[in-house]
C-alpha cells in the first residue's frame, strides 16, 4: 500500500492488496470482500445490519480510488504548480455546468434487476422518502406494494394518481 498516491490511477495489485487488508481487518483470511460479505451474512443467519458489513468490491474500489487521488495530491504538495486532473473518474462525478462534485457510491447496480423488481413497500397511506423503501432505493413502486401512490408506474409508463388525494379540479 506504500504506492498509494504515486500515480493518479490505482493499480490492480494495489487494489487487491487493499481488499485483502480489509478482509484481515474483519478477521478473515480471504481475498474478496464480496466473499467476506456473503460469509458474514450467512454466519449471522441473514440478520446483519448493512453497516456491519464491509463495502462490496465496487464500492471499495471507488473508496480506494478516492483515497489514491487525495494521496496523489498530498504527494505533490511541495511541487510548484502541480498538474492535477479533475476528480471526475477518480471516485467522484463532476457536473461541469454547476461545478458540483459528488461522490459515486456504487460502481455497479445495488442488486440484479430481478431482485430489485421484488422490492415492495409496506406503506400504509402515501409513500414518502422517510417511510418508503422503494423511494429510498430510487425505484418506482410496483404492483406488489401495499398502496397505489404517485410513485407507482404502470406497464405502459402512466403514473397513477394518488387515491388518498382530496384535490379536485375547481372552476372559477
């Protein structure tokens, strides 16, 4: 790991060494955080808080890429006028119009489409970001959800009206 920040890109060897270190931190001798996550999940009978699991491989790769980028800047701190590339592609996303830099949290989908389609909320009245697992995951509600809400989309792409809504068209 002594090579972190020497180059702007993380070598595959450096990433694999970091991944092995994360596995050791969790007390396991394996080379894959995804295998480690699965092992912890199974050992706890599926009853494990997500916060207790190590990052998946795609998220860890983004964390290591961000750390490498920051270390590369620090390594060049005494160089007059260092050439520093944009953080875009180094674990961040840059909106060039608004000059906003945001984290990229996942390098892949959170789950296969087949699993995401099975996600359903148990909201009692209306879905809100606070109570709806579909909204929290950035998904539309499905027919499997407990209520039809504004977040639901039919197969033809038409959104449902919220049935709990009391608003009516008022004529002047």
